[in-house]
């Protein structure tokens, strides 16, 4: 049997959206160096190659240290504009027609004390600039940080809800912490829905499948970021299927952060087999030495998924996005 060739150009040109990428985690080496210089901060390495090496880590704490180093370089409106614009142009060249950025709103407003308007106006300006440059569509998903606790989540919501913008489409939440189980995060999601926002949540990445159930039943999550633990829990799998809730899966991230032992054993093919609706995302692409197209290639190469499955991922990413029905229809028929 002849080994099929990866249909790189077909996948690149297929209209697709990216629903799981973090604005702060999208900062490439060149931009990191430029931001460090702007802010008079000693960069962790002197050149692009050095930064790329530094974007490697042993474990999750090591990853967070790098992630938050980048976060600390985002201080001004123009910083947020720059990183949003840079990433959207990169995504456009990979065939993305639409991106939904997760933004660590709790970190910026509660840990650093930035005014949310700085973050919001900067990100929106970057989205608008990119839309004018290449037509790419984009929306924003402020993420809560559960490890800061429920009171912090409420304070973040005060800031986010005080300045809603049409590009802010949903509320999200980062990876679970122990505080999920005995503090009230539900009311933050209730407030979001009351203000007309959609809701999504990270769950079932490193942790057990019960996180996914909690995110759906307690937070009303309409999409799950990662959700890979569902494959070992028939009841949670059944819940995702019954409610037609998609999982925004990021194989390179799961491998880099050791949520899976290796790419070949990633549950993605089994999730597809089980009938789950899957979209692919790059999560924090430079940190995981990946990009959106590489996630499709991984699905092909390691997951042994064929062309039809990859096109399904692309189509799902559009249909499951929070873009308008008119925009979805336009992309699907383009
Ligand atoms: Zn994520």
C-alpha cells in the first residue's frame, strides 16, 4: 500500500477558525525581544534562537514561569495591539478566517492591576488592524484564573462587564485548580450569561473527566478546551455527545505539558471515533513549538487521521465558533 502524502496545501487553504489560542501565549521570539527592549527588561536570551530555546521547559511550573514572563511584558495598549495583530496575520497565512483569542483577564486586572480598558482597547485595535489588513475575523474571550479564587473572579467580572465590547463574545476559564470544588465560580458564569456572553471552560487536560462534567453542569460551558480526559469516562463522553459540546483540542500542548506520554498515544483519534465534535487549536504556539497547521499535521502523522477527518476539524471550527451565522455561511461556502 502506498503511503498517502499529507495534503499540506489543501489543509492550509481550507477555511478554518482557531478557537483555542491564548493572546499572551502567542508571542513569538522576535516580538518578545522587541517588547523587552521597549520596557527596559533584560530578556531571557539575546537573540531569536536563544528565545526559542528558552521556550522549552521541563514541567508545568517551568511553563508557567515562561508564560508569565511574557505576560509581564504586556503593559501598554500598543503591546496588546501588537501581539493581537501579529498573531492574526500569522493565522491568516495558515488559512484561518477567524480566531477567538483567550485573554488572561484575571492576571492583567487582578495580579498586575492593569486597567481592563488598556487590555481591551489594545486587543480590539489589533483585531481591527488585522481585519483591515487581510480580512481576518476575530473575537475575544476573557479568561478567569481559578487559582486566584472566586472573589478575584468576581472582581475580574466587574472590570470585564463594565466595558463590554462587541468583540468580547464569551467568558472562559483557565485550567482548574483545587479552588474549583469549594468556591463559587458559578455566579461569575451566571453574570456573564446575564450580560449576553457565551461560556467556555478549560477542563479535562491534566485532571480527571469530572472537571468536564463540572464545567458543563456548573459553569454552563458550551465548548471545552482540551477535554481529553473524557475518553476514559463513558458518562462524561455521553454528556458531551448528548449536549453536542465540542472539545477544542491541542495535541502539541498536551504533549509538551505531559498531559499525554507521546503524540502517538494522544486520544484524538479515539475522540473522533467516539463521535465527539473536535476543533484543533495551538494553545500557546511558540511555547509549544507549534502552530495551527502543525496541529493538523500531528493529527495526520501521529493520529493516523485521514483527509476527511482533518476537513471535519476545519469545518467544525467554523460551525462551533461564536461568529455570526452569516459569517459562518460565507466561510463554509467560500
Ligand atoms: Zn488553553
